[in-house]
C-alpha cells in the first residue's frame, strides 16, 4: 500500500482541545507544534471540520471518501498526526502567498479533492446578561424634561429617542445608578426605568475559496405596485456597497451609534446579512423584485451595541416605513424597554425576524425570544446545527450558512444570523408575490413552510 504523502509546509496550530466526536478529543498546541488525539471511531468529515476550525486552513476532500478515524497518540508533529489520523488516505498542504494554506485530502489525486470542508462555528459559553452597570434607560411622561432630571441626578444623557420619550442615562458608577433608580421609581414624571444591556458585535464572514459556488444573487429592480414597495429594516452593523447591481435595493443608511469604521477588504456582518436577504428574495421572486432594504447601523465604530441602541434602530426602521425588521443580533439580557418597543411596532403590523443565538442551550436569547418575534435557529443539512440554540421559543429553522460576495471574492457566514436573514427574505418574497403586506400572514407562511421546534 502506498504511504500517504505530505507535501510542503505544516504550520503551528492554535492550542485547543476539541470534542471532535462523542467522547473523543483532538488537542493542538501552538508554538510547540505538537498534536495529541484519542479518537476511537469517528467520521472523516467530522475530523476535517475540526482541523479546518482550529487551523484556519482551507480544507478540501475528495468526494465520496469513506474512512473511519481511529487513533491514539501524544505529542506528534502535525505531519505525523495527520498520517495517523488519515490512515491510508493521502494529503497535501499547499501554502498561499495571499490566503490561508490549503489542505487537500484524497485517495487518487490532489486535484480530485474538490469538496470544501467548512469550519464549524465555535460553541460559545453562555455568559448571562451583560448589564451595563452605570447606565439606566428612562422613559418620561409627556411634558417632562430629561435635562432637568439628569441634572438633579448627576447623570449624563448619552442617548435619546424623543419620539418615545426614552433616554439613556450614564452615571459615574454603579452605586450612583442604583441610587438614581430608587429616586426615579417614585418620580411622578417617570413612566419606566430599565437596565441597559450590552450586545456583542456579531462575527464577520470568512474568506472562501472553492469551486462550484453559487453565483452572486441576481435581482432586477421592478416598478413598485400601487401599494408601494415593501421595505425591510436591517438592524445590524453598517452595510457596505454590494456591487453586482444590488446597491439599487439599498436605501440610504441610518446610523444611531456614530460613523462606522469598517475594513474595506472584507464584508461586514451587516453586508453579509443584506446579501443573504437579497439571495433569499431572488429565490422566491424569480429574480425580479421591487423591495428595498433600509440599513440601520446600531454598532457604529464600537465593539458592542446596547438594547437602547437596538430599540432606537427599530424605531428608525419603523419610521422609515419598514414592514419587516431583521434582527440578526442579540444577548441574554431581557429588556422590558426593548420588548415594549417591539410590541408597539408589532401592533402597527411590523413583522420581526430574529436570530435564536449561537449557543446550544434552551435558555431565551433576546430579542428573538419575545413572542412578537419569529425566532429562527440554524439547520445543517436539515438537522439542528450543533452550535444553535434549541429553546422552546424557536418556531423556524433555516440554513445556517450563507455564501456572499464582496470585492470579487466569495465569503461565508455561519450561524443563526444568516438563518434569520434567509427567513426574512422568504417572508418578503411571500409578501411581494401574494400582494399582502400582512405580518401575521407572512409569519404563518414561515412557520407553515419552515417551521421547526427543537426536540
């Protein structure tokens, strides 16, 4: 039997211990260039997914390969480790001057390794609500002035939604915020006081290099019907120009958190969600649509946003005419203030679609877990993705991976974020083709055709 071959370089790997298969462990140590494993009986594809995840290599496999992974060793070099893990299969690691190295796994020839193995989304631990300790969200009754109240409390007004009489107050420290809450609770000019929660910036897409990718979405803008265009509010990070004749579907962007500072060489999360929505719409409308996306940037240049800014973004989207609002973001923080804004907009006939979260738990993830939001989890080949939330609040399952194009390069984004964006596009397409802008009808369409209840 021919000995498997290793060609070119092997790189130092990230230290991580991965449960590659049930009860099995794959351990890569950076700097030391050593690998340990204890795998009794695993699938080849599962192994390659883990290798792609930890190494950041572009991994390709020859379609149709069957190989049971069974190996136990300690402190081998990466090359010897791959020999032991892959058995009688061949592999080649090819460096690249402008992208990640490419690992080809094959039996016959490297050029036959054409199927891309995507890395898995890291399973994040649930950290609980991230309350901003020195902030409060205050809603006043009509006629009351926030400036007078802030001066009395020694607070700084850092955000305002005047149409809702809602304000974001910042204090010197947590103790000052707690003392102010006690005063505000008995103030007759105050209608509510809530915590403000931090929401992390979602991850950006990863570069994708492989053959057989779907082409960029192709849509032609058609004249709107007499009832007007359907507007989809995208409350997310900033959206960059899309190219491919798709910018005509973007309205002027609104920012509630300052000017974004985006990397021009890669797509933002918001950009990837916009293109995912467009691709989904094109599937329903057969390439002709009159809808528009209203991008609302709630992150600006910041590493996180807050429930206050998300609520402000929703208000901006509703005031801009949105009939559907995509929320591919969230946290564990349950904000009555944010929920109330969603309730008000839902009562006005707005459909909300939200990402269920990328942690494999059953606990609520907000705002998707609010009853007025259609919560979407991620599916992988029709099954619940291993990283995805599986709570009882979920009502829809959709593909958890999306291929997008930016700068003449393909990228992929993974998680419940693209799943929600895909469902949003489906809902818009239904509204457009049926001639109905009813949020309840669109929600019924989603749950009837893509309904999913985790077991």
